């Protein structure tokens, strides 16, 4: 993003020529939400379509030549249509339909009419549906689309090109996943704080909750699997009983349920990664080596299996984290797909190392310990350990590098691991925002030497650890707590807090606000002189947009943790700009102890001894990820680009 001229003029900045700015490259050109869509051409020959998401250029569809691997690549042509979050290839017509996030549009590709390209059919429900959750086809050929964030349902008629919008199906939860039976029954599962079904009559508009309600989906042993069976009916397989949904009723079922119908995603799983069966016994499976749909394995009767390379071209994947590694090189992670990349300090030797975690979402935090790099990833807050001295070869095997440790907490509570810290005793501490549908995130630990681990459900109820700093004078871990809940949940607390944690005794020592006025979320913590700490209190925009948090001013505070007091505090000037999710890591300290901050607009410096700041530099591109300071160079990212700027002496 480029900022308008009046924004530049509003900031007191050093001349751009005084600070050397560099574009180091595009580290990752991967894809996300990869889904194979098997079918047949009009003359009955095998046909395979592949839908892929990406950030630079948006999602695209590949019409694959099964003999050569050549991809007819069809781009969406719509800004911010990055992710194909819902898709369905009609078994009746062979047409592929895709719902795009975060635009909330419906798209169509007809392989019989390739000259039409990937068509934009319009907004599913403008202002109400930004993330399509599922698409289903009714017996009459109409489509039913469930969407986030208002758990809304929409019908699209391909014959007329018209949308019928039925609105919100639940006032609390945000996700809606529809299914349509061969008898015309329409029902949808609501997620995520509770799981339950709503049956819908499209003729009258009547909607009715049916079947059981799973009030605590994360409880051990809970099961709620809504699917379309091989007989064309809609079924619920749950820990609260089994049911068939017919019309506006859920009828108990005794005995075994039918299997899930292939090619129709259920609300609890899909079979996009399973081998795609096509006419003539042809079967295609995605590569298993983490290459991200660069190769397919093709099998067919009477022919030896073969690897099929694909030639699609990627534009670039947004970056999520930048880190100075134990070997002195720059590391970082992209998101969706989560790949680890590495380069020298000047950007040379840029290498996409590939998958680094079984999570495959994004690396939320990294830390160095014992010459190794620890990585904590979303979802499930899984930890993986990488040894730069060994060849890179990620897998699920015990000798993998990075090695997958898995989730640290056994309760499946931790999800977004904002904090990863190596304590002096060698333990790794992980602080996380919670799983979907939950409030308050856990603090967990793992000892790489003994493989022992432990976890605390929360540090403070309703709050999540989002920043951390070791206090050597106190032998304690200072935690910054924020209001972030799990996806689908509204913020429940007005402000975050500070917490002091005794890692040796594994217990909370103190939690409070240290007297910081108008405390919001404690997004950043860095050391200052004489045992003092700089803290950034801010409200990241995603908490306001997706979790109902109230806006709050950004503020710097100089705190004395030993006295649990605030020495000085001051609001950050509004003209400095705000923070995205990168606000959690927006304070940095260099080797000389100088403290710098970054907003989406540029870089400022904190004058020693207080909270007075000076603006240093306005970036020509939005600062989306704040990386480390190495020497006098600050590394950061703007979308899919890795960038750096030399700070003043």
C-alpha cells in the first residue's frame, strides 16, 4: 500500500535519502486452500481442475492437461480475492463455483467455455458475507452458500444469475456451513462457540433449530459431524446421538449411518486431499512432500504410476514473521502456506525452505536456543525445532528437521502462539490466544531435554499472552496480556494486563495494570536501562473488526516491574498511524539499547529516560510485519515483499 502525499506531509520525517531503504525480494511464491476438483469433459474424458489461493494476484484456477501437466491458468482479476474458502464442482454440469475471501464474491469457471475465464458473479451478500464457508448444489441446480461473519445463507440461481439473500441465521455465532439433500432438504451447521443445526424451508423461508446442541465443542470426546451420505440424505453423527435431517425435522437413527458422499464437503472434513477419481479409472493425488501442488501422482489401470509436474506461476505470498536466526541469517515465515524462508543479511541467497510445521498455517513466533531455532505455529500452537547445521527436511518422522514437537498443551486450547520464549533453564514457554469459540489463552512450557511439558489454562481469565520479556534481575517472566479471544468470539474484557510469572515455581506472582492509564492490549515489551521496561499499549485493528473490541488510543509506558509501577507514559501521536496484527511485535531494541517503534506508516524512536518520541522515517510501503534490528538495519515486510531500512546512527 502506498500512502497519499498529505500523510507524508503530516509527519516530521528525516529526508528519505538519509536512510537507505532496500527491497530484498519476494521470499515465497506459494499457494493456499489448494483443492482438486475431478470431473469429466462433455465427451466423457477425465477432467481435473485445481483451485489455489495466493496474495499477489489473488486466487486462480488451473485447468490441467493430464498428459503434460500444463496448466491453463485463470486468475480471479479482483483485488483482495485471495482465498478460495468455499468451492464446489457441480456433478451435473462440471462447472466449478468458488466463493472468495475476503471479498465475499461468487465466481464460476465452465471448462466447456474456457474463453469466459473465471467469471465474477458478484457479491454473495454485500456487507454481510466476507468469508464464504460452504457451497452446496440443490436438485434444481441452485446453489446455497453459507458465510462468515454473520452466519448468513444465500441462494444463487445459475439460470437467472440472481441472488436471494436469507440473512443471518444466528445472532451469536458467525460461521454457517450448509448442506442440501437429494430430497431438497436444506440444513446448515452453526459454529463456533456452540455446534447446532438449523433446518430451512426455501419455499416459505421458515428456519428451525433441529437436533442436539453441543454447548462445549472442545470438551474431550465431543463429536458433531454433519454430512451428506452416499444415499443422498443429510446425517448428524454426534456424541449426543445420531440423526437424519428431513425437511424441518431431525429424526433419531438407530444402527450404522451411511458413509460420506464423495465430492461433497462435510462440515467437519472434506476429501480434497484424497485421490481424485475420474472416468476411466484415472486417479490423481497431490504430492506428499510438501511441495504445494507442484506435482501430482497419476494412476490408471494398466499403466505405471507417474509424477505429473505442474507449471502454474505464483505471484507471492504474504509474510507473517521475520526473525534473526541463531546462525546470523534472516529467517521468516509466510502464511497460507506456512513456509520458512532464509537469506543473508543483504537479501542474497534467498531460499524458500518449505513447510516447517504440521500446522501449515503461519508461524506466530520464533526464538533461538542452543544454536537451534524454535518455531510456534497456528493452528494448535504447534512447536517445531530447526537445526541450521543439518540439512532441511521437514516430515512427520522423528529425525525430521525441523522436528515437529506438536501442541504443548494437551487440552487443545492453545491456538495462536504469540509468545515463544527460551528461559535460562532451557525450557520453551509458549503463550497463546485460544482455540475457536473460547476466551482466554493458556501459558505452556516444554523442556527439550526431557520432553516434559505443562500448561495453565489461563494466566488471567479472559485474557491471552501476546508479548513477553525475561527480567534477569528478578528471575521472572514478564507477560503482556491482551484481550484476544478465539475466532468467532467477542472480546470479553475492556483491557489487558501485565503479569509476572515465576518460571522456576511455575506460578503467577502478580497481575495488574502497573498504573498505566487507559491500558488497552500490552502489545510489546522491550528492555530499557536500570531494569526498566518499555511497553506498548495498543488495540490491533483485527480485534476491532472481527472481535467487537472498542477502539483505544496507543500509548507508550516506561514501567518498573520490580516496583509494579509506571515511571512515565504518553500517548503515541495519532499521526504516527496504527497497527495491524503486527502491532504485537512493533517495539524493537538495537544492540546499543536504543528503542525504536514501527507503525504501518513508518519508524519512530523513543528518547531515553521517558516516553517522548521522534519520527524518523516514512516508509514508501506499508509496514505489515516488523522484524528484527541487526546492527543498524531494521527488517520488515510489506505484504509479500521483504524490505529493510538503515536506521540513523
